C-alpha cells in the first residue's frame, strides 16, 4: 500500500470541487476509500481549509466537510519539532516548509502530492502532481 501526503492545495481542489483539478484529487480519495492507498494531511491544513470554505458555507457545513476529511485521512500533528525544522529550512514558503516537515515525520510516507511541485524543490521526499501520483497508483499492484 502506498502512503501519500496531500498538500493543502490538493485538499482544496477536492473539497471545493475546483475544476479542472478536482477530478484527479477525487480519484486519489477514491483509491483511499477502496483501501488501496493511505492519505495523510497536516493538522495545519484544517484551519486553512476552514478559513477559505467558511467564506461561502455556514459554520456547520464547514465543520461537516472537515469531519469527513478527518474520516478519510490520517492527520499529522504539527509538533514543536516540525516547527523548529520548518524555521531552519530553506523553503521560500513557510507553510510549505511545515507541510514538508510533517510529511517527513512519518516514515511510511512515500511521497508528497501537490500541484505546486516547484515549491517543494528542496524536498528529499519524491514530490508528485496528482496526475503523476495517479499514474503511479494505476501502474502499481496495490
């Protein structure tokens, strides 16, 4: 089984149905629901997602969406060590540094899935677009 860390932009694509990106994101979640892949997200993604979706949905609707996300994924805590490593990193975007160090904190994670692979050019973990991740998953016996 593959273990994929999802960057916040992939989560937004799926949860907000941002076309044309939502289709590939939905397919990743489909693999997860079929127990063919395990998806991980950083805990910091929840407040970022809430802030954006709350602008067009009620509080209750937003919480419902986040509850479903939590059911479908494994949440990685943003620890003091993650923050410390992110602060020392050479990532240009601090949020990406946090995402990366969360992903690195779980040894099982095979790759980071993001639409902004250039933001993760310093990553020691393989960084794939959703399309690349789907190609990998479709070509692997899971």
